[in-house]
């Protein structure tokens, strides 16, 4: 079995041209891919370097039942590998989504991709113990970081399998 050593990694900021609160799988995938494209275009990462990107989004999976999900993608152009995984779905109070919708103007130019106000902002305004970026722990007892970590482990396992398969073909 081959062993693969990862290069040093860094967390780099990159803003996609979608709404701050993406709604739906398509908007999230576009946001995650744009983050990588922006990093490559600015030279923050090399053109053929493998990159992982994350974009959280909300979606109504059942009538009036909203969830927050993280889209975690890996793009490795040198090996021609593209992988997408998702975090577990975290319930979001429907009234928080409605408040974010109410605070988003009807003519908001990014409305196609989501809302102008994040559910994290709404939850933080309501719950002083919740942070805007990690309200998950305050509502569920599991942090966003833990959810992303598990999805990243799945992504790493899939990536290793693909690399090994390519090495034998």
C-alpha cells in the first residue's frame, strides 16, 4: 500500500460571488468551487495543487423543516480528481430562516443563490451564548468544526482510495 504525505496546509480566505447565506446544494457547490477558483486566480495556491473548500448552506429538506449542511469539496487538477461530500444535516429553527428571509430585500441581486442575512446572525441575535459562525454547538451540542472534521475524514479516505487506484492503473 502506497503512503501519501500531504504538503503543509493553510487556511486561506476566499469569498465567492454568492449570497452570504446560500440556499440549496447548487448554490453551495458553486460557492465552494468559486473559493478555489479565486485562490488559484490570485496565486494564493498553485494551479495544480489539491485544494479543499467548504461552503455551508441551508435547505428545506421537508416541509417547513430547515437544515444547515456543509458542502466540502476537494479539487486536484493534477490527478484529475474531484470529490464532494456533505456534513450531517443540522436542524435550523424555521422562524430563524423566516427572519433571515424577511431581512433579505425582494430585489436583492444575489437572491438566486440565497439570503443576505445568515441564519447564524439571526441565531446570535437571539441567543447570546451562540456565535455567528458556530451556532451549531449552542443548539445541538456538536460544533461546526466537529461536523466538518468528520466530513473531511470521509473526503480524505475517498481521496486516498482514488490516488491508490490511479497508482495501480
